[in-house]
């Protein structure tokens, strides 16, 4: 990360400082400055790369957990994402009972930026979301690993009654 010019500059300084033991700490200080500079450059690169994805608004997909009539199903029950794209998955529960959006392997195959529900924003790994009747949550993420993943509601009897689906991440 350090420009070569800066390294040779540091070597020149070190040769000079070698004669002066008392100034050794100054050399260490300068080397440390170099490391800080290198770390900053990496952070800047990361910001730039994620910035490229986040420049566009996320593609929005809404999934209903159950229906207002009380049917036990996801609507739609088939979701397709493209790896490397930015998505906002809006989950709603219009039904009279609570439901889960559970797809552990899918959750492991994406990078979650945040989950927003009410006035709360949750950052970090998310594996499962529980939505109470009338609740809404937004899951913002970037799919990373292609594959086919199972989706289900983990409340006893719900997936058996049809509350399951499939998620695909394609390249
Ligand atoms: Cu359910």
C-alpha cells in the first residue's frame, strides 16, 4: 500500500537515524505512520467497492407471510436473486397469526447490510425473522453465493400446510 518512493525515503531516514540511537523511537514512529497510511488505503478501497453497489437504489421485492384470509403460504413462494446485486426484501404479515421467514442457508449465502423494522435497524448476521400479525420488516442485503435454498415458516404445522418456498441465487 505504501508507495515505493516512501519506502526508499524511510530507508534513507533509517540509515541516517542508525547513527543516532536516541532517535530510534522516531524511526519506529515513522514506520507506524506508514502502516496507518496502508490501513487507511485498504479501508478506502473497501468503501469504494461497496459504494459501487450502493450507488444504485436496491431492487425491491415484497413477500407476504400468510394472507389476510389466514392461508398458510408465502406469496410469492419462489424468489430469485442475482449475486452481487443490492436488494431490499420487504416482508409483511397481513394474516391474523405470527409467522417466521426462515432460510438459514440462504442467510449464510448473503451479506446483510441491515434489517429495519419499526424504528429499529439491526446490523449483522440475521438467520430468521419473526413477524407478528400486521408487522413489516425490510431486509437489505447483497447475495454472495449462488445456490438453491429452502424457505419455510418454523411454526409447527405451518410448513406442512404449505408455508414453504424456494430461494435461488444465480450468478
Ligand atoms: Cu407461519
